[in-house]
């Protein structure tokens, strides 16, 4: 009787907890499976339990769930899992992008236990291109286009018309598939896009063609250098492709042909950091990526948001291009006229060059006036028959033209305006690389050599860049001792507390003033004569860096550079000669920018005006490197290109 009463009491307790609609976390629980159990969304669950908003749950935590929902788990149909037969013939598949352990078990009707028995090192063999062993019959029955590429000796692969999954034809080469693009290939084989071009001459011009075999690794006999510019023996130029993790937008890949903006999961990422970064809900992310319910893994490619429809040319063979330049004729202002005229001379050279190469162009030049009179210039543009607008120069005018053309989604190129206010426009291309991109790179460079040295940052009057670098270093390295100074003269060798001798420091220049650059060079050179091990870095190029290469190389100076012409390059010689032949002078600053911007944009266009399908190409023009990334899902394309110059002792 007592026993029966005890059982009845326990049952009442359980029913009481159920009525309160709470859930006690047990081993294996996570926000998604708890929400699913009670028929609510993850966002609703976290709103009901604000103290768990970061999603971190421990066994024994009690969560509140909705009281008006059924507590019974929804019944779903699951695929029948076929037991692996003893002595079954085996085959292999090559792991494709976005395939997961869970996805493989579902597709091939195999339990995870059996899958792991066949692949003992499964977790360490889940990279794109790895081979996964499966029952041959399962591959044949459920593989679809993914037929076995390598079968065990007891299996004879039968020929059929179904295309097989491609693998590298040898360890140095790869056969291009129909869905391949530069991003997939560079990630799969661990090479940069620039290295692919060096390994495969002509690839940049003709692009990736399915069925063609390309080289993906350097063999011992292939020692081609990625650096194409002839430089001083003490100078090395990096491509600048590597990007700081602080500039995370570089991980958003709007790939040609894909209808989603995607993100590759980095080490240290969490579901919550990803949804916070891109401003989406957990439920939206899981709806696009069901495999997330089985955990987040480094290397996973997640769908973030559906891309806005890309612009496609409306009619005609010729590409209709509008240049909006601030001549100021309509307002009798000359403030920006010289700048606009120089930009136009460079643009004309690029237009003529592309026309000679067979591109059909219809060019219209519009006087954009000043900021006050700009709206009147918009009446000269027919948005229903315009394929590309380059300009205007000023941020407020860029916003005006974006609003004017918003229903047509015409690609707009902003040569000089770069502001977070512009990042929400998916049809905008921002040319100017912002200072934060340079500063992030400097933080990365310093981090690699830092070993408890004192760090000096030479600031300009605004100190914005210096403060940004200091904040970045305080996060990136352990216990940094960072001092911001107004003059290079304030940089001093450190003192070793144990020996009393001079110790090396790290010196960073965060000003683009040439005279400050000269003073920085002199101070760094003086310090290298006082103590060995000085390390110097600069966000910007200064003329003194080239004049004093030998001395500055003793401090292993690393600086970032753009808008500077390599006068020894064959392409550069051709363009400089063409400009001088046409205008009888060397191109000034804004003529160089005009050529670079217009030539880069026109070479990305195709006959259908699908410029956004070519934005993943990295191109260096006369003096500017163009490497575009999405600022955010469905946001603007922003240039993050620069070149890294390293002086070596």
C-alpha cells in the first residue's frame, strides 16, 4: 500500500511539472531540440528564458516553455535505414561542398554507427574532396549523380551514362566541374586565386570551363612566383589576398550562379555569433541549413540569405554606360572640374581599349554639378535603358542616384564614397578601400611578430586609425603595452628590466602624411643602429620608404600600398605610353583612377550586363588592386584590395 502511494505521489509531481510547462535540461539537449519538442521556435524559447539568450545550457537548468503548446513531440516520418550487410561490396564517394555526416546517413540510408565502422577516422576526413566508404549498393541506389568513383577490389564499376563525381587526376591537377567556381577550388586545394592564375597561364582571361584540367598545386619543377612585379632584392610584394578575421565580411561569398549569400564557418564561431553578425533569426538560419540541428562544424558552408535578383541587360547589343562627373558647368563652379576632367581622360582610354577588344559600348557623360544641383542632372538619365552608372563622386549624390534607380537595380559604381550608410544597397560597388581594412591588416601583421615588445603608434591629428589599431592589438595579443604618440621622435627603445640594456620595440605609422613618413623612416633607421630587433609597420606608403630601402630593411618594414604604378610592368608600360601618346603627358592621379575604375568595371561586364556575376575576380589595373567582398548579406560590394610590401634584411 505504501509502495502504491509513493508511485502515485511521484506521478502527481510529474504531472504538476508538466502543467507548469517547464523543461529540465538533460544530457544531449540543445535549444533546437527542446524547442522542437514543445512545438515552439528557438527564438520563442530564448525570449521565454532571457538568461539563456546565448544558448549555453547545462544539465539541470530549468527552462520555461509555452503553456498553450502540446508537450508531445511531433511525429515525423523518417527514412528507413538499411542495415549494413556482412561482406557487402564497398565503394567510395568524394565529399562534396555542404555534405555532412547527417546528410550522408539520410541520403544513403545508413546508420551513423555503420558509417563510422566503415570510416574509423570519419571526423578527421570530412573535408571537401575526401573519400567516404559506403556500401556499393547504397551508392548505386541512392547516389543520384554521385556515383562511386573508387570501388573495392571485389566490385566492378559498370559503365553508365550518369556523370561521375570528379577527383583530381593527379595530386597536382583537377578536372573542373559544372558547379565549380574559384572560391570552391581555392578552398578545396588551399591555394589563392592569384596562385591558380600563375599555375594556369590564360585561366584569368578564359575563366573556368567544365571538363578542363587545371593545375592546383605547385610541383617541384613548377616554381613560378606569385609576385609578378620586378622589385628591389630587399623588397617582397604580397598579393594582399589574405584578410584579417576582423574584417569578417570577406567570409561572405556571393558566388556566381548561387541564389544565396553563403558563409563558411570559422573556428570559434557559434550559431549565436553568426545570427548576430548577419541580423537574422536562429529559426531563419536553421530553416536554410537543417543540418545545423546536429551541430556547427568548422568548414560548414551555411546559407545566410537569398540574394537579390542580379541586374540583367534589358535590350540591345551595346552596353549603355553613364559617367556622372562634377564638371560644374551648369552652376559655374570650377572646384572639382580639374578632378573630373582628369578622371574623364583616363576613363576614355579605358573605353577605347575595351571597344577595340570587341565590346559594344554606348557612353553618355553627365555633368553632375554640385551636391545642391545634382537632382537636376538625374533628368538626363533614362533608368529603363541604362546598364551601368559610374559616379557620382559624393556620398549624398550616390544615395540620390541609388534611390532614383532602385526599381531597376542598375549597378552603380562609387569611385570615392565609402561609408557604412551605403552598405545596405545591393547594387552598389564601392571602389575606395576604407582605413579599417588597412588597420586590420596591420594588427594581423604585428600579431605574428609580437613577443612582449613595447608598441608605439604614430598618429595623425585625428588619431582615429591609431585608436582603432590599439583596440585591435589589445584583443589580438596578450598584455600589450601600446602607446600612441604624435611624433616619431617620441619612439624610444625599451629598457630590459633585468639587464638594464636597450630592448627592441614595434613602431607603427598610422598617418598618410609624407613628411611624417619621412620622420618615421629616419627615427626607425636610428633605432636599428641603437638596438637589433626593431620591427616597423605602416598603414600607408611614403616616398621615403623607396628611397631608404636598404636601411629600413633592417627593421623588416611592412607597409600597405595602393594607387602606385609599377612602371616596369608590360601592361603598365602599354597604358602609360597610350596615355602619353593621346594627351602628351604622364597621367595625373585622377586620370589613373579614372582608367582603373572604368577598365575594371568594363572587363567584368558580359553581353548581358551581368557584372555582378564577375565580382569575385581579383584584378589589378594600372595602380589599383580590386578585390570585392559583400559588406553584408544583400549589401554593397566593397573593395578590400591592397598590396603588401615587405622589406627584408
